[in-house]
C-alpha cells in the first residue's frame, strides 16, 4: 500500500507529465484555497444584497459560465 505522500507525488508527476509544468500549476491553483476568510467576506457581501439579488446573481452566473470548461478542454 502506498503512503499518502507517495500518492501525492505520483499525482503531481502525472499532472506534469500530462499537462506540462505551467498547465499543471494552473490546474492545481484552480483547486487550491486562497488566503481569504470566505465566511467573513460572504457575511459582508450578503449584508449589501437582498435575497432576490443573490438569486438573480446566481442565475446570471449560470448563464455566463455555460461553456467555461469547454474553453479549457478545446
């Protein structure tokens, strides 16, 4: 059985071998958490919006991002 570190190393190697260094880094950054306190940020953001505004934003985001992954794949 492999250790967690061995699996992580093998995964990074597979990404770099498959995507190249730059695109592997871009892929990892997509899933890496940032340094932001999201809970605090969302509370401040939600204070300024009505529930209806939030629903409209979510609906629009879905329309705007229908092909977001297609662009990366092509």
